[in-house]
C-alpha cells in the first residue's frame, strides 16, 4: 500500500457522529489512535474503507469519515475480502472484537489470514462480550465467572496470536489501549504491510470486565511485565532495563543481565522479518513468568491474495483470444432464434 500520499490530519478522519461508548472504555483510545495513524499513513479518506461486524468495537465505522460498512456478526473479514478483491486500490480496515472474530467469525478470520488478503485487522480483545452485557468470550480464562458461566468457565481460551500464526499469518502485532504510542506504531506498520495484518489491542471494558489486563497494563508494573519488541534490537525489558530474553534449550527464559553469568551478548535480538515462525510463536505466547510481548512480533512479506487473483486473471487473458464476454459466448457453435 502506498503511504504518505498526501498531507492529512487526524480530524480529517473524524465523522460528525456522537461516539456511543461507555465513558472510560478503552475503545475511545483505539479510535483516537486510529485517526492519528491513518493521517500519518497519508491515504486519503475516499480511498479508505472500514468494515466491522457486531459488538461494541464494531460501532467504529460510524465514527470514521471514510467509506464504511457495519456488517453482520462474524462476517467482517469475509465482506472485507470481497471489498479488497474487487477494489485493490482501497485501504481496507477490519474492526472486530474477540467474540466477533474468534467465535462466530472464527472461520472467516483464519481464512482471511491464510489467504493473505491485504486487510488491516484491528482485534479489540477485552475478554468479554460487552455489547450483550457480560458473557464470557473465546479469550476468557478458564474459571472466569460471568453471566453465562456463574461457576466459572470450563474451557481454555484462544490466544489470538496462536490462531493468527497457526493460520500462516505474516503480520502480528500487540498493543495495550493505554499505550497509545506503541498502538499507533503498530497500526502504521500494519498499513504498510502488504497482506493480512492483525493488531491485537488489549482493551479494558470498564463495565463488565474492568481491570482484566491490570497485571501487565498498569503503569507501575508495565515495565517489568511487558517487553516492547523492536526489529533489530535486543530483547530487553524491566524498569531498570536490566532484564532480557535468552534461549534456554528450546525455551525462552527471562534473565537479569549481569547475574548468573548472563551478559548483554546473551540476550536475543528481535527479527520480525524472519520467515520461520518458530521464534515469533514463542514470543507471542509468552505470559506467566515471562513478560507479555508488545509491538510488531512478525512482519514477513509475501504476495497478497488480491494481487495473486488479479495476476491470474491477467495471465489467463493474455493466453486467450477472447477479450470480451460476447466473444467468449460466441466461441463455440451457436444459433439465433428470431
């Protein structure tokens, strides 16, 4: 996708609609950052389309001064695939929640990624069904108590990164709603990527799941509980920037630099462009004793679906003598009825 095509400001992407989200909802931050990211990318509003499904996050197209489509539950990726394939010049964004994309829309989600359709998928993950008032979602932890699981869920959750990378995804990034700088960076890198890109945003639902990301999102713990990955840079984290990730056999291990014989030279360097998905999967799945990985985890280029489709059409047309539908219909024997 061409970038920096014209000089735009965030206000150019704002619609005149009243934003109908609960005060304090993390969706407000994502919307504000999306306006800024689109302005920085520089693709004009008339060449941008925002497609959503159903859910709190899926109201977002109303708040964009672009083309938009508020579709049906779980079908945003499918409809966006049609939009992008029919008009590859459009910058197409998919806005969806963890319930919308990973439950009823799970099939469309993984196949849009597998096909590598050039879509910018923003996945709002608040680990709850907010619009329908507090049922557990496909990303809710085992044992999570909700209106639809009053004694706790007996299911293990999906991890969006695992689905994305398992579907042969070429781009995956993760951000927290309160870290707007990293969120904007991830969105801009997503827009630059040719092919399906997924930006998972860890969003807080203040009404039905307040504080679900608190253990790593709060400012006082974020430095020690998250690691901001940058391509080509050492995987260092911690409030004092004295911790790093190393390989311990076939597993990742967090160490303190200068202790137990570990030096800065032992710390791994992040390579987002590495085609082999093994390390990216390990980084994306971190948690528990290891910090949560943020930033662009994987960014590997490959031909996009719509480019392959249009190239195939051009190749077939070059080998065919028929140039129009009429010529094709009149190729074999035919007769006229008068």
